């Protein structure tokens, strides 16, 4: 059971990004049932933001229509987890425990979602974003 960070989805859709082939293979493993893959609404929203942003500012430059088509394809490969009241409680605990602020709260929310659903493994291209969270294991690509 593997939770996917947004950068995995972005790399899978952009051959110019590092580790694109490995990220595509990972998604295919979810499609084939070889692995159980998960994401959250936050991950999909972040994908929508970056995918529709212009290439000049590190986006994919996709149209909303093609971006939504990618989201539909992802949903064949992975299960989207709900953020619940328990997720909010977990997030507050993580913020307090690690004295988090700013953008770090986005990462903490992913961890809180994972904790709520009993997941312990995250796949990411940015392992440094998650090293402080000792309750999860990082799969680096």
C-alpha cells in the first residue's frame, strides 16, 4: 500500500521530468493490481494547479480538459482517500509536534491523511519534505 506524492503524478505525465519512466511504471503497477496505490484530494488538486500552469513557470502547460483526462486515468490506477475530521486532528497534532508553518503544512496534511487511513509508505521525488515524519517510510524515486 503506497501513497503517492503529487510529484510522482507530474513526472508520469511529463517525459522531460526526472524519473518520468519510473513514475509511469509505478502507475502501471497500480493499474495491473500489482500494487495498491493511493492519493488524496489534495494531491489531485496540486496536480491540477501545476499541470495547467505554463511551462515557463515549471508547469506542464496542459489545458483543463487534458488535465481532467489525466485525473480520470489516475483514478483507474489509484484510490483517492477522503480527508476526514480525524485527518484534521492528525494534522493539528503534526503541526504542533513539529512546529510546522507555511508550505510544510501541505506535506503534513498528506501524512495526516495517510495516518488516518493506516498507510505507512509514501512514494516521492522529494524525500526531504517528509524526513521529519517518523511514522512513515519514504520510497524515493
